[in-house]
C-alpha cells in the first residue's frame, strides 16, 4: 500500500475512533521494503526481495490505553481495530497516566532522508560485490578454510503517525549492511572463527581493502591464541567490546527502569557515577550518523543532551509517561514497538580522548586487550551491574599488543568499571544500536579480574 492511501485510511480511522467513544486516539503506519542475498561457495545461495507493512491503533478511554494492530487496511479493519482496542481498555487496570500528545507548535512533523544512492541496491550490484568479496577473503591466507556467512542487506521505508490531537508525523530512512564470517585452521589443528561488518547508505562507499584488512585482523590475528594466567589486569576494552559492554547495561539509564526498581541509578541524576573523563552524549541529528532522528514516536522533538557528563549522571531518558511520573519533561526518547511506547536511545557518542589506540596500550604497559565479549545475556545481571563473560583478545606486553588470548573470562561490576576508566581513546567506530548508532572509542580500565589457565 502506498503512503498516500495509508494516510487517508488513518485519517478515517482516527475520526472513527473519536466517534466510537475514545477520548483521544492515534494510528501509526510503517512500511519496510528490503532486499538481501547470501553468498556461499561461489554462488548466490539465497535471495529475498520483500515488502511488509502494518498499522497500529491505540485509543484512550477512562484512563486506560487500548491497543490493536493489523496489516489489512479496509473497512472491516476499522471495526476490528476499534472494537479490539476498546475491549482492551475495559480489562486493563494501569494506574499510570497514559498520553496521546501533540505539541501545538509542532503539529506537522516531516523528515525524509531516503537517498538517491538506494537505487544502486540491486541484485546485480549485491551479487557482484558478494562474490568478489568471498573470493578475496579466501585469498587472504592459506589457512582460511571457508566463508561460512556472507550476507548483504538493504532496507527502506516510511513511518507515519496521525492522532486526534492534530499530530501528523512522517519520517523515513534507508541503509544497507554487509556481514561476513569465516573460519581458519591453526597450526595445532584448532579452528578459529572471525567476522566483520559494514553499514552505510551507498554501496559505492564500501572500501573493500579496508574491510579485508580488518577482517584478516579479526580472524588470522587469533592464530596461536591460548589462555593466560588469572589475575587483575589493566584492561583496554577495544571499541567494539566497549560498545557491547556499555549497551548491555544501558537499561539502567532509562527512566522506566528506575521507576520500576530495575536500575541502581534511580535517584542519582546529578551524582557522580563514572570516571571524570567519561562523557556519553546523545545527538539525535548527529552529522556522522547514517540515520538522523528529529522527533520521537510520540511527536516530541529530540534534543542533544549529555547522559553522563564528565562522570556525572546528567539525565535519564524519558518518554511522556515516565516524564510525567517524575515531574519532568520528555527527553524525546519515546519510541514504539508495535503500539506500545518505551524509551530508547537515538545516536549515542562517547566523547573521544586525545590518545590513539597505541597510546592506550603504552599507558597500560602490561595488561590485556579485550576484543570480543560473549554470553552478554546469560553472563550479566543488568540491575546489579555484575558480569562474568567469556572473552577473547590480546595480552599487552611492554606497552604493545602481544599474543592473542582465548578461553578466558572477565568478571566485575559495570558501575565499578566505568568509575575505573583511566583513559579514553580517539579510535571511534560506529555500530547500530537502539534507534540509531553508537559511536565509541576504546577505553583503558585500571583493573578487571581475568580468569584463565595457569599455564602460559
């Protein structure tokens, strides 16, 4: 269904919702067109080109918010949506106030960022790139046995919200991603695996030489890896690992988590919670971000803000509901999953330091580099901050990257770790996260407990 047809249907649905007896109501429509291919053994092993769409409705009655959704937009759907949402209202007993919102000064919100480059995403361009890349990966080293996974994906689509308060909100985006994983056999017969990814808006921006260099580091760099002695190590969390580490505990910074007793940061806004050199900002319209987000799914304009400002917990992220409970204003972080709204970050940036990655290693002297963390769900307690995670990386020997390590475990507490950050690098990478991306450099932590084999 095209967006204009959907818009007319939504306007009719919202009007019918008021006539049906809802005090206020809202309809949201999303559409996603995507294409993906997989490459295996010199062939395109799978190809998919699809388009999906769906509409969600929510209505407020007697303080309760009823929800319903469908992917069929016709006259029968209107009756179904209204009746189902009203039935929800009648059985719910949520004591918290619910909101359907419109800023009188910002009723018509529009932001389109679909690029002309998206038209380059064709079966031909993806298959040519994928087959060339698989061949190049296999040629990196004789020890590489196979490329087990090579996929290229793109997607685009609009998101439209119309409500009875007067809000008319539209935004769209596009993007593509590439992921490859391979395995190689070490001299002792052990099998190592490695992978790398790329995200962008234009297939012509893909730098194959840069990708291959990083891919080789991630796979061949593991050759000869073994465990290390247990102990407390000065630790460099490389960019990718720090992003994984920080985001698995990010729910602590959401207002709803605090209000439900699921965050130790409740009541600590304005207090010091981290090292003086750690600043984490949210910039929804960040210039370097692939996806920019000028307003959230509740019609609230987004703003730049520090979440951690030189170690001080500056603000939690609020949607309309959690902001009302806290006596604050929404921070523009209310985003929908289906019909329900919850807080989520947009583009997060860890303020870089002035040290290179190599200088972080020099500062550490002796220690360990962690490049990959696993068990991020089973091995963490997001409320207490405690973690025990399998990991891989390298020793730091005489201020330089030494031999690779594996079969080790890192354990500690998230809140203690961010207080123990000694230095922040300038080697920023970006990874998809939340509603946007996470831009982070590597960090040096004064001490983390590493469990490994006693034998060197």
